[in-house]
């Protein structure tokens, strides 16, 4: 049954990718249907699980022994518990919606069938990732989603920028993957296994050093997949992909895999405080980083990407807090999945109506032309900034609370950062909202001179948007009332209330204050005054933020340039030195040959001289041998 | 006279012959030097025969003479044909093939 | 005596080579089909060998033993262990694809009737190589192995030097000069390696008095054959040098890019996927079994060289402008992994190395053969001459991508399993080495994706605009390879089961035990 | 006083000579040599008495029959156990009939037979004035390019003397490795050398080079012979005998022949050491070891190619045979003296031959240098000083001689307007023009290079193995290094033949008569058989590895 979850979309991918043109007309429906099948199976399993007691909700399925080698056991086996079923529902649910949306969005693309194949491949890999019962199989899903992400970011391969972005995403992720594989190797040498159950139970039997090392390596992996500093640079570029992809992979699901990994490995981190600290630091830094970048971008998708980074920063921060934060990390993950997917779909809908224009400075006043989009996007907006009662309010608030609850100076710092992040979130999201839907029209004809005619998107696109908006509005409340979500996950992640120096009400109040400040600032800057359609030069920070806080420049100079020089010099070394030594030896033998050859001068007498000398040496040597 | 002195003489002759081969240019002279070396050997054989008091050495000397004669026949034939084609009796002129 | 199955497996392609060579000049197509038939028949025999082989049985099975040159202490001794079976199967499997992929590579350019019969020669040489490779995998007599290990250089040499890419064939003097340079370089490197090994082979005879692998290994194990430490080390170095040239290990690798660059793609596959495996196979079979102590002594140095190969090969692959040279450098990197796995001296490492040999054969074959199809369409090996191929030939691009992904060891494809095993096996004993080697996986992604990006994506270049997609024959070559890559990636058990007992034997030969996990060790 | 009495006044009666011991000649055991020499004499008579037209056929017939008969005799002797249990010294101590002698005689005879086939080849050179011509000059006495030469060609003259000359040479070679005293040794040396000098001078094309080769070979050969002879004299002086057995015993110290009074001057080991060095030098000259090799390239290049092949193969066999007997039978007591020296010679010969060959541009000179390098390899086997050493050298010689004759026979096939096209540049693209010939030549080159599955590998393995067992491991390493260097130039030729584009004015490949085809075919067959299944021949060599003393 669990295997079917993965198998259905995998089958879809195989059929769609190998099927050829014959499937062009039905391919998208097939893909969507199989995604839905997964979702339905997920629901069935979920209800099944609800029927059981909290302690025996974990389901295991062993398919076959994958790599049986002496002293090494890797299985293809699944584990379905509360944590994974949460993900399964999110992935397959949002996934199905986005499949649906894509039918409309990709209608005019001649390679739509392939697009759905890739989407199905992604679903399969992502489900494998969350269902695996050991780290190695998780790794397969981990790289599988990376592959799908690569294929989908670069879906419009004819655009060099898309191809480059795809490659970049894969490479940066590979750096993270390196961390994951080292972590697995460490587990193998430490515990002799890398199955979740065995490893997590045995954490007490080894020293903190090992666990810290494993934790840091897992963090590296999470940084790669979840676009956390210092491996965040790929996410902005990843927006080159079609918008449904951004919504599904680069907002709702794949990028949160890092959070899943950390929460899943909770026992390791719990026993390694240093690693935990590193996690919180990474989360806090990324939270601000993403938010600042999000403020400066004029490209609607890149602004949202900055936001995603920042929100995942929140989750990572929460996950780093240990049992205090695990539940909230996952909760924020789920609510974020709803509203961010909704926002992206909204952005896609806007672009759909605006001839694929992405620059917000060329939008303006769209609320009248796209009412459904406006409303759903607006609800998502309210959810993300944490408007009271909407889902973001509950989940984010809890994280800020938990950060303070960490206690000590750390708690204060982390809490303050989280609060600051909330203010910036309010600011940049308001900015996006105003620039897109309010103010004057700043529309411009596209490159082919076509004036945009904004219109509402077709049903297949709006329905998913509406459903996601509903999720954005209700999920938080539904989860939080009576701490339902906490109780649901507690058997897996455990929970600890921590020791908050501030009361919950204080924190909520503070959040509200910073929220108002952020919204007001944005309104002062963009609502009151007309938005210039060409970006002003801006302050140093703005310019830096537009360039992703110069991280790409750093990468370019240090890694790309440095790498180019390194490879170029190595090519030279290989040619001249390594090959040169051999060629040189050959040449010197040749030279020796040329010189010795001259002795053969054609004169019989000189030959006789050599013979005479030879016999003299021969005699001398013979006598010498005797003398010695 | 001490027969050993004949040996010294033989060695001397041999050396003279060898030197001649090395430094003379005329093919005929070179060839004569080789003959000189052979005769030096003969002298040595005879001297040794005398020293040892057996006849082997002397017999060998006869054989050597025959061989030398045969060598002359072959050698002169070759040298003459070379001389007729090149009109030169210098060994050094015959150096078409080298390197 | 039962039917000499192993002899038959090796002899069949040899017979095929002779038969193919004898086909009259005008009947080119017949020669091709004949060669294909023989290669398929060999595949059938190889499958029979694999089926008849019992993983739980004796170490060497299907053994044959006949007197051959008693003066040299040489017997005609054949026998296979799991590793041998796996590699024989790989060889027999790849050759039909190589033949099929090179179907038109040796068609004579001018239709002028002459006695020059390149087509017949090409396929006959491929079959000859197959025969020699198979018998060298089967030989359990050091001398017998050596003979064919060396002799296979000659047909390989003619294949490299005699048959270039269509694009470069004909009157292009420079290309022909480069090609013969590559062929000579290939031969000289390997010949020098082989000759140095010859000295060691002779030395082994002087020490041991015969060449039977089993006898010597047994005598070593029970102490009746005692080698002085220095003797053993020198002999080991002699053997290892030859294998390191063939494998190839840095810094003895420079022949490979030339050879693979200049040869046609199928021949390049033959070099790297089949012939070169002889080197790593022999390290596992001969170096470790005959000279266990010296192997352990040399391990640190070899690990360092293997690491350098991994990183250096990958970095150079990034810097290449020529598609085939890029694949060649990638192979150097991969051979680094194989050697690393062998000398990590852990079960995982060695199983991984063996699997790696098989998987690398498949993945490189897939990538290189598709690259060959690509090159034959445009007539250039330079990456810069391509762009946007994906748009005009999506199937070609797709298969190329899968080949590339296999090369970068994407999980789910076969090479991942082996690469991970090698890494884990290495890490278990030498953590630092394992970590450095892991950098290789990032670099692998870099060179593969850069290659894919530059050739397949972006705007369509005018020169490739009319490029046809894969033909049925070409698809028939690539599709099974890809299917195998996936199957072995998901379910490598058939191969690991074959390999495990052999690895156990090797581990006991070198008297090494896997390091215990820390938790267990603590108990 | 009777007359008798008067007579007895100044004469005294000697003991009546009632019997002279007639020398006891074992004709049966000497049959191979006798047959060949006899045939040579008949050949001379044929020259004198048979009409010019029939001489070619008569000579060919006599030569072939004689060589075949002699070979049959060798086989018969071997079958009769003379190579092993019944090994003995015949002809009053002059000739040894034992394993090595018979093995080498058999090899020489077969090589000679094949060489005679190439001598007799008359299909390669274009027909001159209606006469089919072979590789030899029409009239040796005629000045090159003169009217006399043209007249001789027109008249259809042919130097059919080459057949008896070759037979004499073969006769000498048969004796050389089986000579059991230094006198016989020397005579045999001259008997096979002198005809070779002449044969060298008899090329039909490029006569100046041919004559030059003959002069050089002759002068240097005579020079070397003089040294050898002087060495013999010194040994004689040391031992008082030239019989191998006696000398060996004196060297061992088993017997003393020198009058104690003379011990101060004659009992001196210096005589022995210098003498043996000089004799060895003469042999090293014949095998072409560095630094006595310098005649080799010039002579190989200038001599008519069939003669070159014959020389390269048979001379080497005979000379190495004699060297083996000298070192193993006469001088084993000195092995601690000569081994290091020969070691050095072997090293520089292997390396020198291989290195200088790299830059050669003429195929015959290339093969000459290759033969020098091979001499070095064989010396490695000689140095082993074991029974295996002997048999490995025997095997190597057998394997090598057929490859060599075959290779030179192929060289005769590649021709352009000026005769054989021996410059390497002319061989470019031969593989495309005549794949079969090129492939055959490639097989020979691979055998020279010692690639497995050819006789070259088996031979090389045998000698290196013997050397290693004999404790000369370092020599083996030098050997493999020079093999690697040597491989380079063999491969260069293969590259040239197969991977270079044929030149427009390239040479043509003549279609030979069955004679040459037999020579080449036999070469290929021996190369492959000894490469793949050498056991029988190794056994043979190993059974033949024991000298009689």
C-alpha cells in the first residue's frame, strides 16, 4: 500500500516520458490522475492511522533487500508514521492541485506531456524521500527531487538562463548531498546501520563528537536542499522554471525537505547541542537574508523566492530549537505550503495574464482585471504576514514564541531576529501586493510589441488557487485549536514547552506591533507615492540585496573563476608536465639515438677503432674482474 | 735466446698490424696489416709450441697460412672489384652507408 | 572431462573474428551480421556461464586445466569466480552494442574495389579483443593471463589507429596523424607497463616455480612459499605498474584521453568499458592474492594516487573542450574510485569496486555511444560546436542526459550503488580519504551538467538545426543499456550475490577484517 | 765393408714405421657437414662443367637436395640419441656431436634451406633482356654501370656461384658450433666468413653499396679474426693444447701442462684471460654485439637482401652456438670472470641496439639494429650459466632465425624502379595497398617486439627466465626496458604501413614465386606455432641443452 504511493506517480513519469507523441493529448490528464491517486491513497492511509492508538500508528513495509553486501545492509523499505503521512498529504495534495493548475498554465507548451512526466517524477521522488525508512533510501529520494527540480527549472531549455539556473541548482544541491552522504557514512561507521529506527535509538551509545559531526553534515544537506545560507544562491535563479514548478517544488514541498531531515533526525540533534546551535544560527541568518533579498527584488517570483527562503529560515530555526520547536517547524511548513503555493500560483496567474511579464514595476492596478487572483493572492498575503486568525499567524507566532522559549541570551537573540523577520515579511509582502494589484497601470508592451490584456485565468487555474487560499486561511486555526497538530506529531517528534521568559500574549502583541510597522512602512513607500517603472538606484543595501547580497558575486569570483583557473592550469599541467615527462623521456631517448647514430659514420676505420677500443675494454675488464 | 722474447716480438708485430689497420687509409695496406697480425699470431704459435715442447702450435701455424692465403684470394677479389668501380683504394672513400 | 565452457566462451568470438575477417571485400554487410551473430552467441554462452556459476560453491568454478608450456611452468588453467563472471558478462553484453553502434563506422569511404577491407577488419578486431579480454578474465594462470593481457593491445591498437570518426576520415592528414599518435601512445604506455610486468612475472616464476594462481596463493597462505619482503614488494610493484597503466591511474593516465578522443565512440567504449577493466580486475585478482603483504604496504600510496585520479580527472573533465576527451577524463576519475575501493580493503569497498567496474562499463557505454551518435551527425567533437540539440533531437538528448546522470552517479541508477559502496568502504577504514573522495561527486555533477548544458540546451545552433533524432538501430543500442542501468540501480542483488563470496575470499587473502562499527566495537 | 756397413757409418736405422694410426673419422656422425661441403664442391664443378643455361637449375637442385639430406641426417642422428645419451666427440677430438650441436646444425640447415629459396627467387626483378634474373649481379667482375655489365646482363649471365658459396658458408657454420678444438673453431670461422664476404658483394642493384659492404665486412671481419687467432695463440700458450677438453681441465686446475720451470712466464692467468677475451671478441663481432656491431647496419644494408637474411639468421645461430660451447665447455672455470663482462656487453648491446634503431630511416638498417638488440637478449640467456640458459638460447635462436629470414624476404618484395624500396618513407600506406604483405610483415615485427602469442615472446620469456633464475634479475629489467624502446620502432613501422596514407609514387609489391612464398610462409608458421604452442620445441631445446665434454 505504501509502495503504491510512490509507484503511482513513478508509473506516470515512466509512461509519459517514454510514451512518445501518442500521449500528447491525454498525458496531462493521466499525470494529474496519478497524482490524485497518490493523494487518495494517502488519505486512506491517514484515516487508517487515525483509527489507531497514538503509539502504534507507525506502519512499516519492507519491499526487498537493495544492496546486500557483506557487513552492509540497505533495504528498500518504507516507514509511514505521523510525520511522513503529514508530508504525504501535503505533497500529494498540493501536488495534485498544481498538476491541475498546470493543465491550464502549460496549455500552449508543445512539451506539456513531458512537463507532466517530470512533475510525476518529482512527486514519486518526494514521496520516496519522506517515506523511506533509512537514510540511504531517503538519499535516493533526496537526489531524485533534485533531478526533477533540475529538469523542471531547465524546462525551457532553449533559454540559456534557464539551463544555467538548472545546472546551478543541481550543483549547489550536490554540495549539500555530499553532506548527506558523509553523514550516512558516519552513521555506518558509528552504528553499522543507517535505518532510522536503529540509528535514532542508538544515539546514546556514542560520543557527542560523532553526533555533532553527523548533525553538521545533515545540516549541510538541509542547507543545500532548503536553500539556506550559505547554499541558498540557487533558489532565486530557480524561478526560471515554469511557475507551477516554483509553487510546488521551490515553495511548498522540495525546499522543505531540509526541515524534514532535521526533524526526522531529531534524536541526533537533541544529543548534539553544538549542531543544534548551528542549525538555529543558519535558520536565523537565512530568515533575515531571504527577507532582505525579498524586499529589493522587482521580479515578482524572485521576491517570493526570497520570502520562501526566509520562511524556511523560520522552520529551520524552529527545528534547531529541538523538541521545543519541531512541531512548529512542521506546522509552519504545512501552512507555508498552502499559502506560498497559493501566492506562486497567483503570481503565475498574473504573469499568465500579462504576457509572462515578471517585473512588478510593470504591473499595477490589476485587482479589477483579475478578481479571483486578487482575492486568493490577498488571502495568501494576509496569511504569510501573520494576520490574526489566518494560518500564518498561528504557525509563525508559535515559532517566535519557541525561539524566546529557548531561554538565555540565545533565546533573546533568536526571538528578536524572528520578530524582526516578521516585520520585514510584512514590509516586502505588502510591497508586492501594492505594486501588483494597486496603484496605477504601468503596463508596457512585451518584446514583440504586444500590449498586455490582463484577464482572469481559466478554471483549471483558479480552482487550485481557491482551494489553496482556503487552506491558507483555515489550516493554522484548525491545527492550533486544542493543539491538535502538536498531539498528532508528538509521538514522533516529542514536544517540550521550554521556558519562555515572555508570556504568549506578549509575544503575540509584539508580533502585531512589528506587523503594523512593516505594513505601514511599505504603504508609505509604495502605496502613497506612484511606483517608478524603472527601479531607482537605491541605497547600498538595496543594490546589494538586488544582487542576492553579493553572494553570487562571491561565488563567481571565488568558485567559478577560481575553478576555471584551476581547471585551465590543470589542463596545462596535464599536457606539459604529466604528459611532458613521458614525452620528454621519449624525446631524450630519441636525442640519444640521434647522437649515438652519428658514431656510425660510414668509415670502416672508425669501426675498427671502436672494435679495438672494445677489445681493450674487454681485456681490461676481464683482468680487472680477476684483480677485484 | 729466451723463447719468451719471441712472444714479445709477436705481440709487437700484432700491435703494429692493428695500429696499421687503424691509421692507414689504403685498402691494400690495411689488408697487409691484417696479414701482419695473422703472422704475428703464427709467430706466437710457434713460440708457444717451442715452449710447450709440443707440435700443435706449429701445425696451427700451417693452417693459419692456408687461411691467410684464402683470405688474400677473397680479399683481393673484393678489393679489386671495388677499386675498379671507384678508381680509389682509400677505405674512407667507401662510406656511402652511414648513420 | 565436461564441456569446456570457459574455453568455448573465449573461443567463440575468436572464431567469429576469423570468420568475419574472411568475408570477401564486397560482402560488407554480411560481415557485420556475422560479427553481430557471433557476439550474440558469445553473450548466450556468457549467460550460460553466469547461470552455471554457483555463488555458494567453490571459489573458482567451471575450471579447466591442461598442460601447456611445462618448461615455463605454465598451464592452461581457466576458472571463474564471481568477479570474473560479472566482468565476462559485462564484456559479452557490451560487445553486441559496440558492434551495433559502430555499424557504419568502418564503411570504406571510396567504393573503389581494393583488397583493403576495413569493415571486415574492424569487426574482426573487435571480436578478437573480446576473445582476449574474456580469456584474460578467465585465466587462473598468471602467465596465461599475461599473454592475453598483452596480446589484446595489438587489435586494440589497430582499432584506435585505423578507424577514426567519420568526420575526420579521408584526406585530413592532421587528424590521421593525431590518430596514429594516439594509437602509438596507447600501445607504448601499455607495452611498457606490460614489459615491466613481464619482469615481475619472470621474477614470480623464479620465486614460486609455477604460475598457477591457486597453487601460489595456497602456498602463500599455508606458509610453504615464503617471499622476502623486498622481493614481494618489487614483484607487486611490477604487476601493479602494468595494471595501473591499463586502469589507468594518475599519473599514468595520459594515453586514455588521446586514445578515447581519437578512436570512434564504440572503440572508445571498448577501451574504457571493457579493456581497461582488465587492469582493475587484475589488481583485485593478482595483486591482492599473490602479494597480500606488499599490497597492504603499498596501500597508502595507492590510495593517494587514486584520490588524485578522482579529483584530478574530474577537474580536467571540466576543463575539456572535446566531448570524448571529457568522457575519458571522467573515466579516469571513475577508475580512481574503483582502485580506491579495491585498496580500501573492506568488503563494501571491494564489492563496490567490482560493481563499479560493471556499472561504469554500462554508464560510460551509454554516454559515449550517444555522444558518438551525436558526433557522427555534426562531424565535430568540440562541445562548442553544439547547442540546443535538445530541441531538434529530444530522444538523443534524453538518452544523453540519462547517460550523464549515470556518470554522475544519480541514486536510482546503477553507478550510485557502487560509488556509495566504495565511499562507505573507504570511509570505514580511512575517513579522511573517504571525505575527499566525496568531493568527486560534486565535480562529477559539474562536468556532466556543463557538458549537457553546452551541447543540448540553449538556442539551436544553425549547424544542428537539421539534425535527425536517434534511428532505430541507435535506439536499440541505447535503450537496453539504460534499462540495465535502471534495473541494476534498483535491484543490484543479482550482481552483489555473485560478487560477495569472491570478495570474502579476497578479504581473507589479505587477512583483513572489516572495521567494526563504533557502537559494536564498544560492546 | 759392405755397402750396408758403409752406409751405417753415417746413418742410423730409425725404428721401422710399421703403422701410422689412420685417423678415425666417424663419417656417419659428421654426415651433415660432409654432405653440405660435398655438395658445395659439386656446385663448384657444376660451375665448371655444366652449360650456363642449366646451371641455375642444377645448382638449385643440388643445394636443396644437399641441405635437405643434411637436415635428414641431423634428424637421424638426433633420433639415434646422439643429442643426448650417445653424445660424443668425433673426428679425433675435433668435432663434438651432442645436443646443442645437432640442434643448431638443424636450425642452420633449415634456415639455410629457406635462405636458398630466397636466393633462387627470380620473379621479383623485372625481366632483363628476356632473362629472368635473381638478386645477384650478372657478372661480379664487371664494373658497375659499364658496358661489360650490360653485355653480361644481355647474355643472360648469372652468378650461380652464390649457391656453392652459400653451401660452403653453411658447411662452415655447421662445424662452428660443434668445433671441439680451437683450431677447428678458427677454420670453421674462416670457412663460413669468406664466402659471406663474397656473397655480400654480389648485389644486382646498388652495386657500389654492395661492394662497399663487402669491403667493410671483409676488413673488419679479418681484423676480428686476427684478434681471435691471437687469442687462440694465447690460450694455446697457457694450456699447451687447443683441445677444448684439455684447456678446460687446465683452466680448472685439474691438470698442469706447463713445465714448472716456465710457470713464472706461462702459468700466468693473464694469458688465459686476455686470450679468452680476444676469442670472445671475435664471436661478439660475429653476433653483432656492441661495441663490435658497427659493421652490421652497413653490411646488412649493402648486401643483397636474401644474403642479409641468411647472414642475420644463420651467422647468428652459428656464432652463438660457438660462444655457448666456448663459455660453457672451455671456460666454465672462468665464469666468475667472464660473467660480469658479458653482463655489461649484454646491457649495452640491448640498449644500444634499441636506442639507435629509433632514428633509422632504412628498413634494412632498422632490422640490423634490431638484430643487435636481439643479440643482447640472447646474451642475457648466455649469462644464465645454467642448463636452462643453454636451452633458452637454443630456442631463441631457432625462433629468431625464421622470423629474420621471413622479414628480409618480405623486404625483397617491396620494390620500386630502383630495386627494393628500403627507405621507410616508401613503406607508408603499404597496409592499404597490399594488406596481406603488410600484415605478414606486421606479424614479424610483432614477433621481433616480443608481443605474446608470437615466437618472439616465447623466446624472450625463455631467455629472461633463464637469466633471472641464473641470478641476473637486473639484466632482465634492462631487457624489458630495451624491449620497450625497441617496441617503439617496430610500432613505428606498423603505423607507417597501416595508418599513413599511401604515397602516389609509392612502391609496388611484387608477387613472388613459390620459393619466397615458402620462406615467408614458413616464417609466419614458425612465428605463430612457437608463439602459441612452443612446448614441443622447448622440450627439444631442453633435451639438447647438454654439451659433451
